[in-house]
C-alpha cells in the first residue's frame, strides 16, 4: 500500500495546529520553534519509497482480518503476531498493517527520546523526529480508508477515492474562507492513552468506511460531466475535482472530513503532551530562531521556496 496519507500540505497544517495547542514548557522541550517539527511532518511518507517496512506502519486492514476470522482489535502485538503466524506462517505478520501498534511504539520512542536511559541531555533532533512521526501516524489513524483493505476503492471500481477524501477535500477545506475554525484546541483537555487511544481512533475511522464508499457512488453520478477540472500542482497541470464538486462531496459525507481533521490535531497535541509528562517534563533546549523566509518556504512549491531562500535580493 503506497497511497499517501492526508497529503503533503494537510500533514504540515495538522502539526502546526497541534503545536499551537501546546503549553509553553512543552514548546520549549520541542526547541521553542515549530519549523523543524512541521518540516518533518511528512518524513514517514517519504520513507515508504526507501524502506519496505514503512508502509504497514500507516494502516490496518480491519475488514480483511475479520474476513479471515482474525479479531485483532485491542490485542497486544505479541498476541496478534502469534495469531497471524499460526494462521499462515508463510505470509508476513505485517500483512494487515500494524498502525495501532506502531502508534504505541512511536509514543514510547518519543518518551525515551526525551528521557535517555544514560541520563544525558535529550537530543533535540531525535526528539523532533520522534514527535513528527508520532503525529504523522496518529493523523493517518483518523483517515477512514487507512483501516480498510479496499483503501483506494480498487475492489469496488472506485479508484481515486483515497485522494478524494484525504487530499483533495482537505486541501479545499483548508482554503475555504467561510469554513468555521476548529475551535480552541487544548492539549491538556484531552486524555491520551498510548495503548487504547489508537484503537479508539481506528474504530471511529473504520465506522465511516461504508458511508464514504456509498457517497462516492452517488457523487460520481452527480458529477460525471463537470466534476473535474485542470489544476496546477507544481510545474504540471492535472485533472482534479472542482470546488463545486467537492462541495457536493462534503455534503454527501455529512461534512465529517473537517471535524475528523480537527480532532486529529487535538489528539496529536494530546499525544505529545502525554509523552512529555511520561518523560518527566524535560525542559529541552532552544534552537536558533527561524527566519520568516524559512517558515514561509514550508508551504510553497519547491521551486518557489528555493527562490525565496537563495535570492539575496529578496527583502
């Protein structure tokens, strides 16, 4: 499964929104500058192209496992792996994905990064990488199609539904001026359990899969003639859903995408905060200040960001 999650821009916006909810001491423990954390928000997706073990960390196919009579929900990885191997030892134990367990491991990795066993000072770069990965995997758990073997509608003649839900729709929502803000996000107000919260999130996501598949069939019929238009992405033009067709899609899915996005940001902040508490509230070290150019470059196409950062004549 090499389908990307949320999309390049939404992942970074999620990390930025989660950062805004953190208390001052926790921000200091993350270097007191959100730029490195936001820039690493998509590292986990990038690793899919170089690490064959990365892809299963982003999903869990609950429906495929259930079809095989395997009930994985809530099990420890040791128990789940034993069941999977007993069923067919010739297949990888990662074949249905390992997202909930990866979230548990990533959480522990962040805690350990903040509190090294040799009592040395935390390595800030290691902490930021760990926090960015935890946020990325937790974001993916909020995407319904990351919980299904039919993740891109390939089994039901609905290819492209993955990008429709988590990239096209989210990017369209992010730039709508009439959209209500997520509201106040507070890392302290939401409890986060590193073992059970991932399963609860995945259960919420999986419950939306039938609604999404049904909505796509109706949407395809309604928008068959004028649902697509050419849009520029980087240096190329490509066909993508139009704003009007995305408004129809959002209505057909009962507007659940934006609330899902907002709760993802809330839980990312809660996970970082909980890991920080478990690590003993380390203070961390501040980085040098990031310039406005470096911050802006995070949200620009590569050719524009390179120009912004390298042209000495820019103000």
